[in-house]
C-alpha cells in the first residue's frame, strides 16, 4: 500500500514562511510581522464587525505601543 503525503495547515504555513524568508532575504520574525500587517490591513472590516477592533478605537486610547526590535 502506497502512502500519499497529506499536507496540513501548520505544514503549509511553515513552508510558505520559509519561502517568504528566502524571497524577502530576511528572518522569520520580520516575515511574520509583514504577514500580520498585511492580514490586518486586508481584514479591517472583520476585525471591526466581529471583534470590535478598529483604528478609531486605537486612536481614542492615546496609547503608544512600542514593538520589540522596532526603532520607528
């Protein structure tokens, strides 16, 4: 009996991340931040409607969040 490899979500995610690290010539942390930034940008409506997370809400908190390793 021959076994066919079955991809998993975690396996595919890891494979994509490895390819992005190579393609962007950076490290996994930077690629992860880049992916999350893009996801948030593309899913503003979902974040607002389903979770009550919005840019307006963020701006009202007047809280500055410094991310580790960021100098901006």
